[in-house]
C-alpha cells in the first residue's frame, strides 16, 4: 500500500483527489484511510456548525487554524447529541481497525485551515527532545482521527515524511493513526480556499474522557 501512496503523491489536481477518494487501505504502518466514509450531508452540517459558532473571542487561532473546541458546541442539546452520536460511530470504527477493546473520546474540534495555514511536523502525544521522544502536554492521547469535510481547496495534504506517505484530503474521508512519535506528521500549507476538518483524539484512559460512552 505504501507504493500506491507514493504513486498517489505523484499525481496532481483533480485526478489525485479522485484517486484518494477511491482508496480504502491499511498501510504497512497502521494508518487507516477510508474515502467517502462520512456522507456529504454530515460534512455540510459540520461546516455550517463551524461557521455558526466560531468567533475570535471564543475560538482558538494559530498558523492559519481556526479551532472550535467541543465545549463551545455543547450549549445546544441537539448539537451535542449529534456530535456525540457521530463521535461514537468513529470510535467504533477506530476500535475495530486497531483491535482495541475500549477507547474514550479525549477531545473533538471543528477546524478551518485558511489560505496560508499549515502544521509543522509533530506527534500528538510526544515531542522530540535531544534525540529521543518524551511525553508532551497530551500524553494520554492514543489514537488520532481526522474527518475531512470538503474538497474545494488546494494544498493542505497530510504527510508522514518518514513513511513517504502523503494524503490529499477529500470530502468525507477518514484518516486515523496512533498518536505517538512513530507517526510524525505535518500538514502542507493551504494555497487557496479553506480546508474544513473534524479532528478527534481517543484515549484508553477513562479519566480523560470528555463524554461518557
């Protein structure tokens, strides 16, 4: 599968996005990619929630990222129930794929990565210090998941440079991988448009759950 991914890197434009949308695979490094996992209606609804709830006073903003934490979305019981049910579907998919008995939702965000936005290479539960990986500020995160909500942008590829894997996000696609330093990843700069996504982190430790199952 890594060969297919390298080939996917060499394609361009609409052809590359069509190729990514068609793929559903397990790479040699335990990265899940599943195209068209989330229906278009859900993608549109989640984008509308970001547009409705994000503002500079309550949202977070850095490196072109406009983030809304789930805590800002749960004032509405209807919205909270919708997000909880969707997150449970993702949780079950991740548990099944990675063969884990029980995971808990550690955090959930809605994110708009605007033109010029990017992510430096990083891991989600470790940081690299003096030639070794040590726990970061979120060491309890075990699995990282991203739902991509649109395709009408350029750039914004998710890249695992050490594994020579680069994924072009498409609307409705699901990506998941372990949160440790073996899965160092980055996001290329968005060159036009806005890339919407819903990252969810899962933990094995119930103490860090934001919701009960």
